[in-house]
C-alpha cells in the first residue's frame, strides 16, 4: 500500500479503504494500491499545515522561491520517467503532449511563481504617507489544492498552477491527488520532499492525501484551520465545495464547467469555410476533447455555407480516429452528456456511442446539430457539458437570433467569434460581441480556444458556473497568486514593525503604489 505524505513523513494511512489506477489504453490494472484517507489523516494534515503556516510567517521569501526553483529543476530532470508514468495512467501521449508540452509548462509556472515570490510586486504594496496607512496582500493560510484528471502536471494539486500560486504567496498546501493518476502524483511528491529539505522549509509546507470521501473533504473545508480551496473538476463537485465554503465564509477558487461557445459569422464561412472545418475539427478532437476550453458549442447563421461547414465537420469527425479517454468515469460522463443533448431534441449527425476495442476507454467522435428555435426552447439542456470528443452545432435563422442564443448562455471560460477580413461581418460582430463579452472570461477572435498560454495577461476564469468567482484567474502570474492572499492594512504602525514590502527603504525593490504613483 502506498503511503501518504504528512508533516514531512511518508506514513501509513489510517484509512481502511483503497483504490487502484488503470491504464485507459488497455484497461489493465496498474501496479500499486493507494489509500483512501479517513478523518485521522485529514486531521493530521490540517494540524501540521496550521503549524507550518505559523512558521512560514517568519521564513524569508527567498527560501520559498528556492523551493519552487529546486522543485522545477527536479521535475525537469525526471521528465522522461514522469511522462511515461503519467501516460500509462491517463492514456495521454508521452510526446509531444506530456514530455514536450505539459511538463515544460509546469516547470515554467513554478519558476514564474518563484520570480513573483522573490520580488513581491504581486502583493500590490500600497502606501498613503499623509494618512499613515499602508496595505499589502499577504499569505492567507493553509490551502487545499484539488487537481483534475486531464492535466497530470500543469494542474496537479502537488505541482500545478494552484499549488505554485499558493506556495509563492506564502501558504502551505495540502494536495489532494486525483485517483486517475496517483502514481504520477506520488512521484512528484517525492521530488517536492527533496526540494523542501534543500530549501529548509517547514516539514508540512507541502503534504499529500491521495483520496478521501466527499464527506471528509467537505469537513476539511469547514475547518477553521483551512484558509482556502483551489479546485479544478466537475460542476457537481464544485457546487458542493462552493456551498460548504460559502457557508463558512471561506474563499474557494473553482474551475467547474465550460462549453466555450464559438460563433462563425457568414462572411468568414464564405471566405474560408474549408479552412474553418479543419481548424474546428482539430481543436474539438484534440486529446479526445478533454480540455476545459474545448469548443463544445458552435453558433452559425443558417445558409448554404453553413450547411457546407456542417457536412465538412461531419465528414472529419467520421474519419478521424477516436482518442483514448482518461478513465471509464469520463466515458460515462460524456455519454451521459451526449444523451441529454440528444434527448432535448438535437439531431445526432455522427458518433454518440462508446467504442468496444479491447480494454481501451473511448467514445466515438460525436457531432450534433439543432436549430436556433429549438435551442431557445430549452437553452439549459443544450448547454450540458460533453467533456470529450463532442460538440453541438446551433444553426440560427439570422444574426439577431444568434444574439438571442448568446443572451441565454451561462458563464464560460472562453468565447470566440470568427469574422471575415473584408469588413462584411463588422456589423454582426458589433451586435454580438457585447453580449458574448459579458459571458466569458477570455474573448477570442479568429482563433480556437483550446490553448491556454501561461502569460501574465491570461485570464483562465470566467463568470459562474465556469468558475466560482469571475474576478480571478487560475492561470497567469502574478494575478493568480492574489487568490490565496488576505489584504493586510497597517494604520499608524511604527516603521520598524512594518513588513519589508511596506518599509520606506523598500528593501525588496518591489513596485509599489505610493501616494498615487507606481514607484520602486
């Protein structure tokens, strides 16, 4: 049985239940059995994290930065073995997806977080010398980081974006692994343990629990020792987390659900319809559609060009090989989503069934269509997320009906509009954009939403239910750090008692807002 990592020790779990991982490409059970922690493990993690937080208050930020950089270097050096292990647990290809794309992104995030931690400008130190008042963002307390199934590195609770942001802001992290890739998470934790020791940080700065019951997870979130939660996963789980955290006045940063609407205007179809068929099909079917920014809803204005687009996409979906899904649970979920959209009245053009191919976990590439009139009769049902190689095409009567459809959309991570280059779509673009802009975190033009760049300007967030809070991003440093902070104000506090970021000499060299001006 694998051991949990609590308070700096690899120790036997107190829980009596366990689970195994499977290889979704073959259906074979993988070596290793992992514990389902009970409340004794959870209580120990909370107590240790609380003690670590008290100790971290006096730890120089440089040591946190050194930990993040040392951890990044260790992951980078072990990239080949880590990628192979993650591939066996998720079915995602070693190259280019894991070794050449996701692991470099992950170590890049850790290093960006280290740089932000070292300079301190992320904390927005603000000084009003006339009033004698100063404020700064500071660590909030222990953070529970819960990663998803589809990114075993970049969003993993033990090394991903939430983890990097929480540590850089000065908080200890209790990482909750995902049951789809426990071996990968355990191996990452071993490198984290070495980096913690090298940086001389408190032993419980990072801890790992593989799995716990929903009841114990929610109990942890209600505990006053836990300060915040970072979660990427399903809408159903996210809503339970939100309800609990709201009840106890606790910040929870949740990435839950998004169908990422794409509007393709008539002029764009007329100019480059075949090109758009290939672009959309490639985006939707990439990694078997298992991205939170997968284009799951496409809005077209009906006509000959729109019908040609539909036929072209249908052909692409039919001929493209179906990708491997992350787990049987994902397979069940996408089939349920397809079934709901079909039952609501959408026409199934291609796919819609599971693939029986040895033990491989897969679903046929699936395309559905519905009229704008039908969509407006039941917009909630037609916005059911189909997390996999599936999308719904909505054919509106005209631009005005497309606008009505947009008005009925829930919040999404992304939304995009394709338009012509000759100006023929400008009036339609101006009519639709204000409505779409209110419903998405990131607005795209002439580009599919699948990629999420690790940029300081990125917003990987959006209105509810895409996330639990539209004002924050899960990707993009330094903004992502401020999620796991509290605003500390100092009124008439003696200079020598102020945090370094607020002292007159500015020993950290951070950018600060001083009497209405940015200064170093």
